C-alpha cells in the first residue's frame, strides 16, 4: 500500500501568512553567497521544488553593516517568493568561524550584539523577508550563554538559569520590535551537555513570551522522528523538527504522531531540489537520494560551493 503523504502537503497559517505545506528548507551554508546569480538560482530552485518555507543560511549580523542591504537582498527574497515559498533568514551572532565565549564579551559588547540583531532585522524586513531566525543552537554563542558548562560569567548574564537565558530573551525582544508583524523563529538545541529538555522548556517559554512565533528544534534523537521537538508543543506555537526527515516515512510519522507541525529537510534538498514535487506527484522513485556520505560537509569545510556526490 502506498504511503499517505497528504500530511506533508497540508498548508499551515501562522499570523496571517500561509505556508503551502509542512516542508521546510532549513538554514544551510552552501558557499554561494546571497546576492549573486548563483545564490538566486540555488534558493530559487529549491523554492520552485515545492517547499513551503525557505530559511536562508546562517548570516553574520556584522554583514548588515554595509555588505548586505535591503536593495541587494531583495532579489533573493523575490526568487524565493517567485517559487511559491515563504522566505526567512537565519541571523548568526557575530561572524561564523569565530569562537567567542560568553566571558569574552563586555556589557558593551552585549549591547552592541543586541543592536546588531535589531539592525539586521530591519534590513531583512525592508528586503521583504517574511521572517528572521536568531541562531541559538549547536554550541554557537547564544547557545553557549545558555549552557552551564560554557557560560562562566558571574554577572547578570551568567550563573543561574534566569541569567543564562537573559541574552536570548533580550535579543528576541529586540528582533520582535524591529520585525513588526513578521514571523520570528528561534533555533535551539533541546539537549546538550549540561542541560536537558526541562531547562530548554524554561528558555523557550520565555522566548515565546518575548515574541517567538515558531520554534525550530534541532536535532531529533535517533529514537523517533521529532521526539525532541514534541515537548515544545506545550507552548502553543508551531514547531519545526530536524533530523532524518529526508526519509519521507520519518517525516510522515513526525507529523501524524503530532510531535511536530513542520519538518525540515536539509541534505535531501541539497541532493534533489525537487524532493517535494516528486513526492507529491507520486514520483518518489525518481528522487536523487542523499547517501549520507557527507561530501557536502567536505565542500562546506573546504569553502567551495556545496554539492552532492549523487549528482551526475
């Protein structure tokens, strides 16, 4: 019996914006830039391939101090919208590749970071993005502030949990004010050394109260699809689950079980931009499947445009 894929293609309305289906392209750095023809083709192809939402790759907040403007970002937004998807962008705290610890930042630095998020958000809003996503996951700076193992501060931004969530909440508040009625996402790793789901729920409750519209939880465990996203449904906002969703049986289980509202397909969309359309049209046998070889990560680390070993 053929798998019922209809749940993947149900629309979702959030704050007056409609995602045409439950499939999200997550933020993945692909070394193609954001303003040239190569980036427009990359993101435009994946929007035309049928996803409901494209979250553009982690982008340094510092790049909005002149390198990225509303004028040179708007063609990217237009390319995604022309493909039928909503467009969001992930904002990275500082500059990728820098290893900054919480204790390295002065209070003035923290204020500058908040201001940088606000400025970047205003630029993105003017460019036409439907939403922005502060990157608070995967051991990067905002996640380090939350982690009791990595946050060694002894002031209002370190120590107890209330202090360790302070920066994330302040940044979300700053972004919310700058974003207007746009969609505010937040990416968080639910479980990591030093903290678990219980502490993460306290963080995300505060983030939702501060204005987050959609929680992006990364990753799932290997036990069940979207298992680490499911607890966050308690907040009453949609959640995105990440982890093995390029296997449509996992994506369908994640949605049908009620563990998540949206599924993010990463490497599967690198391998085949038309993954959603092919599934919807009953052409699953023609999908170029990710083999899990990690050559895309090799390209990422080498600083060359990310590709796939399965391409002809």
